[in-house]
C-alpha cells in the first residue's frame, strides 16, 4: 500500500516529492483512488468491507421503503379523494330560508360561474332495498339523466345495462356490490321502501315500490358500490314527498383544492341565502387522519436510514484504525490533514451515493409494479370490504422522492464527518510507533 500511496503522490506532483511542491486542489484524483482502494476487500480489511456492504444495503432498503410507503399513502389519498369527491361533488348548496322550488333557474346560474364544471340538483333519502335473495340499507339519489351522465365515476364505470333513456322510464342504477348481495342483474327488479311515505289521518305510511335495474356501475370503492342507488329525479321527488323541490345542489369545480376561492362567486350567483359546504369540511376528519398517518410513517421509516448511516460511522472508524499506518505514511509524504479527511469523506459519500441510488431504483421499480406484486404474491390478502379500495394504489410524487434521496445523502455525508475528523487528527509518529 505504501508503494501505491507514494506513486499516487508522485503522479499528483508530477514526479517531484510532495514536500517540494504546492498543494493540489481538493478532491484530486489520487484522493479518489485511495478512497476506492480502501473500500475493496483485503485480508486485513475484509471486516471493513463487510460493514460497508451492510451500510449500503441498509441505506438502500431504507430509501426504498420510504419511497414505497409514501407512494402508497399518496395513492390512497388520491384514490379516495377521486372516488369520494368524484361521486359526491365538491361544493354542496342547501337552502336556508325556503325550499329549492326554483332549482332549475338556480342551477343554471350556478353552472355559469367561472371554474364550475357542472351543477346538479339532487333529491336524497335513505331507503331499504330488497330482492327475493336479500335486503340492505341504501342511499337513494334522485338525479336527471343528463346530469348522471356528467358524473364520470358512474357513467364511465358501467358493468351492465345502460343509462340511455334514464329519465324516460322508472328504472334505477345500482352499485355492483349491492347487485351481488341482492343477486340482481340488469333488467331484474329491486324493491325500495322508505318510511317517509304518504301522509294519512293515522300518520305517515311507509312507501314501497318496485323498480327495474336499468344499469349497474362499479366505482371501485366498496362503501359506494354497496350503498348508492340512482333514481330519475322526477320519480324520486314523489317517492320522498318532495314535489317541486330538491334536497340540495351539488357543484363540481375544475380545481377541487381551490374551493375556498369559489365560495364568494357562488354566493353571489345564487341571489338568495344559501348554505355552502365543501368536500374538505365534510371529510376533514378522514383526510386529516390520513395526513397525520403519512407524516408519522415518514418519521418512523426515516429511522431506518438513520440506523444505516450509523453503520457508516462504525465502518469508517474501523477503517481509520485499520489504515492508521497508511495514514501516517500519507502524512509523512506531504499529505495535509485536509487531504486525509477528504479521503474518508469520499469513502462515506460513495457508500451513501451507492446505497441511495440502489434504494431509489428498488423503490421506483417496486412502486410501479406494486399491483402486479399484490396479485402474484398476495392474491387474497387485500379485502376490499375492509380497506374500501379493490387494489393497493401507489402514486409517486417527484418532489417527495427528491426529498428522500437528498435527505439520505446528507445524512450519510454528516455521518462521515466524525470519522474523517479523527483520521485527519491522527498523529503520524504515534501511528507508526503503535500501528
């Protein structure tokens, strides 16, 4: 090794002894050469190389785990947001002083506001759905056929039947899981019962009516596919005793995250007192819990990377002890403390770069193929009735991936500072005498 060091120093100085020449620029080629040789296995330094290998492995697993978990959490939020908001609208308009008997004019005014994609009047009520094969509680929504076709979550996910002529007949559209639980297909009959029926001298009598199943949809979220029933608005109004008015108006906007900016224009367009609520208010607890869980998972999983960087510290300390004689020779041949420190900084940086890039590649590959991995390795482990969604979602955020990669590399760089400082302070005389 001494010959290698001497040769490197001579090449650095153009063949002249180090003591007779000026200093070279930091991170010169010979520093990289020495750092690379230190990372390779030798009979004496094999233990150091093993520690370096496990440091790289730990960093790679930590970075990959962070990328996968954050991507899955983002996928959950995105999928739930698209499904919950996609079927429920972004802003909800309800009356304050009087019923929405003017809902057609009001809907027309609201739909003309800049940034509004569509405004849909609804009659909403709870009912009990039954068939010869079972029964279940449902949420019935009365909607016009043209408006139902604007809801992409429904119109774009039909699994049977059609929405053509929805307003003409008395048919209904139901979710696939509801259809499966009741043993129904498109064209079969479903019976709906509501306690809010006709008013008689003896009280309110329940109303029960049978409707043909005109269409079956599948949103992909169990809660919705087993609960929602869509009925023509003209049929839902008498069914729920709402002749001539609607329960609320749902508004779909172009940018769901900017609903706060839409409140004032919508209130002005309504031209009457109305109560406006948005999807964030209705789902605040749910999405707040998801955000807290995501942040906590990031902090916990970051400890994996921290533990891996501690391996770098121990590995470099072992390397400094193992190479104390080489360090002393470097110093006696003219290498400055800064040169020695940079050699070990390069060692730690190489471990961090290799581990981080390996973790990045592993995390991206597994994230992009996570649904296929689920189907092959865990075909029956994902129960959509418990987890709402039918598959594991994943959505990588380039900004978050960049933060993970940069954070990992900075932690690795910080971990090299103490061992490098110790190497730079090593006394050549003591090292040669006792090393």
